[in-house]
C-alpha cells in the first residue's frame, strides 16, 4: 500500500482517482486543486506517490513537478492528463515523472484499469 497525493483541478476527477486508488489498496492522504497547493501538500504529507494533472490554474503540473523534484529528487510522480502535446509529455518524463496516464479516465474499462495500476506499480519501484 502506498500513500498518495492527488493533484487535479477537477474535484470530480480527483474523487474518481481517489476511489480507484483506494479500491486497489492505496491510501489517498490528500487532494489538491492546483500546483501551488499540490507542492505545499507534498512538503507537508510526504506521500509515496503523487498523481498530477498537467493543465491547472495558478501553477500547472509541469511547474509543480519541477518544484516537487527540486524539493525531493526521489519523489514518485505520475502525470494524469488529457494534454495531447507530445512535447509537454516528453518534457515531464525528462523532468523525472515516473509515468503518464491519459485522460479521459475509463474506470469501467478493465484494460484501462490494469494499465493504470501497472503504471502506479512501476512508478513506485523506479
């Protein structure tokens, strides 16, 4: 079981991610609505894993990722986004993200759920 911080500006999607992760044995210790709040919560909670949206108000996921990794180079962060700009995805991976999950989130699709869990497991071991 990992402790997880969910960072997404959509409260609805954050709840869906939280429910999915908890139903798969993880403990969601916090939820943030933008990169500023996400970074502050990361420093306070020190979770094992962060799921991080890219497109958010105030401070986007890319900036938050850089902040988290500057604070803790061993942080495990998985990007969860609908962004379709491959350069941004590659930049996040080059910054140190451990995985990428593409929105829309299809929690009713068995293959999607298996891929989501595999991405989380791989991120936690990298």
